[in-house]
C-alpha cells in the first residue's frame, strides 16, 4: 500500500512538472522502506505462524535487515528534498488504522465487562412475560467467554426468545486453513433450546458458508453432537430424541439471523481524545457493511438490534 501511494505521488509530481531528481528520491524512499517493512513483517510471520526454528529466523533477519537498513539510512537523508511525502501518507494511514483499532478495543472492553453469563440468562428467561416463540435463531456474538450484552437488551425489549437459539461466533485462527471437520464446533449451554457455535477460519480460508449453507452445516453438526450425546448417555436417550425433534420443528418454523448494531454514547466524562477517536471510529463504522451480507444471509432473514455502548 505504501508503494502504491508512493507511485501515486510520483504521478502527481510528473503532472506537476517536478524535477526528475524529486522522482528518484520518492522512489528510493518508498522502495527501501517497503523492503525493510517486509523483512520485519515476514520475521513475525516466521515466528508466530510458521514456527520456524529461532536460529534460521535470526540468520534471515540479521542478514536482510542489515543490508536494507544501510540502504534505508542512506535515502533518509533525502527527506528534506521531497522524501517526506511517503511518510506523510503513511502517517495518515496509521492514524486511520489506530482509530479503528482504538474503537474496536473499546467495544470489546465494554462487551467483556457487561457480558451475560448462563446464570443471568436463566434469570432473564424465567421472568414473567418472557415467551419462547417458534423458530430457529442464529444470534451472532463477538465474544466466546460469555454472551453479548445485546442479548439482555433484546430480551428486555422484545420480551421473547426463539425456542432454539444458537449463539454463533466467527473465529479466525493463526493457521493457514482449518480442516473441514474442525470448522464448526457446537455445544449445549445447559439451558433448554440454547446452544453455542464457533465457526473457525484460517487466514487463507474464504467464507464458503453462504445463506442456507450456514443453516444446513451448523444444524447438521448440532444434530451429530446431540446424537453422540445420546449414544454416550443411554439413560437420557429419550430426552435427546425429543430435543432433536424440537430442533427440527424449530427449523421448519423459520430461521432468523440476529446481530447487534452498536454505537457509542459519548458521555460528558470522556476526554477530548476519547471523544475525537470514538467519533472518528463511528464515522468509519457507519460506512462499513455488516458481516451478514458477506455470509450471504438473505435480507428477509436478517434482524439488527441497535444498542448504545456507553464510553
């Protein structure tokens, strides 16, 4: 990306009839920094993902970092003559990425602080006026240790929960690809009709679960899980069969996908830094599409639950 912006700067310089010396300076700064950054990032990949032996990582890093570091230090002396342009562009990109990271971290901190455990979920479901409506619901969550606070907001305002609700989390692993039999992990959360599901992907995998494929593959995995429980616990075989039947009835009654559409409520106690960064994050987030269209979920089956997170 830095290289592309550097080339754009070269084109603008040509259009502006800048001296050819400036073009050479821009190209030298951009290319040398791209090579240096690539060496650093590849070293991290070798350590964290490829699990390369430390001695081989050290040989690679010191060899290439020394050569590229010497070349980069030479072209850095040309910054006052026009080499500052790639740095200015990089600073803008770094600010954008930091704003997104800061907003995401604040959102995750709020969800972990206000997450709902199974005990509290049981209390919510036992309150008078809460109904279990027919149907199968995929409730998407960003956290695995607990349930999203959007669930409590949804139950308190809608006064209902589907008879079969599967809390689904998309999880990306630091591996190239995830085996097909390890893609979907399901379990029972201990309450009637409440299940958990984690869909795992590697960094080289594509989202190949689309629309009805999500429903079919997750439900098939859940049925296999329930059948395995039935074979292990012969004393509860009848109860497991009833649970499978109830699951099939809920699937026939209709499937719905629910996700949260959260925004920050920036209170008066926030500092000017938090106000500016969260406002910038909200601007970027409002221009991003949700994950449900990317998964191919049909629009009639989507429900977005709005909630304000207090910063």
